[in-house]
C-alpha cells in the first residue's frame, strides 16, 4: 500500500521530497534511518563556526609565520587556507545533507548563522588591519543580518524566501574578495584586484538585498490582504447572525 504524505505549508519542495521518501521507506516495512543530532552535515557546520575565531586570531596577530620544507608560510597563507576550508565546509554540509537525507532543524538554523559569522568576522578583522573601508563593511554585514531577519520573519509567517542566483554569486565574490585582501596585506600588487572584487561585493549585496525585500514584501502584502478579507467576512457573518432585539 502506498502512503501519501500531504505537502506541509511553508516547507520548500526539497523538504517535501524528504518527507515523501521517509514515508515510502516506512510503508515498505523498513525502519527509517535514524537522524542523529550531530550528523556529518551538522559537524561540518560546527567546524565552520570553529574556524571563525581561528581566522580572527591569525589575521589580527599576523601569525604564525613558520618555515616548512624551505618555504616560509606567512600568516596570509594560513588565513587563506582557513577561509577556503570554511568555504568548502559550506558547500559540503549542504551536499551531504541532501545526498544522505540528513536535513535537521539544527542544521537549518546553524548553517546561515555560520555563514554570517564567518564573513562578518573576516571583514571586521580586515577593517582593523586597515585593508577595507569601514563603510563598505557596514553595508556588507548589515545586508547579511537584514536578510537573515527577513527570512526568519518569513518563516514565522509560513513561507520561504529562496536564495537568488545573485545571492549565491555574492557569497562566492565575498570569499574571493576576502582571500585577495588577505594576500594583499603582504603583496600590494593584489590591492587593485581586491578593490574591484570589493566593489562587486558591495553592489551585489545591495541589489540582492533589494530582491529579498521585494520578495518578502510581496508575500507579506498578500498575507495582510488575506487576513483583512477574512476579518471582513467574519465581521459580516457576525453582523448577519446577530439577532435584533
């Protein structure tokens, strides 16, 4: 017998597919795979959060500077390595979660927070190193937390704002800009490229934030109109049901 699972409201198509596959496994008589709280995707997300203070220490102390196999690895090499490893975990945890059907509430909550912490910590450290203008970082970091707030409100209202292509491109530009800026701390020849990438990050941050706000407002406006109609219908029904004295 095939078990039909209705699509939950406010959940995207992927989560619906996860629920459907789990129901199919249960209907076939096989026990579903137990979803541990600390599975591999969540462990990768926590590892990315752990990289945040490590990156801050490396950038602000400008160390370590060690010699390995005759090559001196200065702090900018370690900083770029940590940044790229953190970015790799960002891709890996989502891929593993989708591949193994290990999407958890903890992972959904921690993943965007880990991204925001990593980018914010990197840019604030670069401001302290006098490599980035503070006003640019205010725009970039402000956009990150504004979008996070809009997505949380949207989730509470029962709908999901999906990441746009520009938003995903912005994340790649941010990682590239931070990496080039770190290298530019010791190699001034990279500073023009870093400035170009930084401007691209700022522009993409503003445009993608406007896209998120327009999507958010369209959903909220529709929700407000529907509530208003329901209230008017309820008020009209009460007035019709009222018995005149």
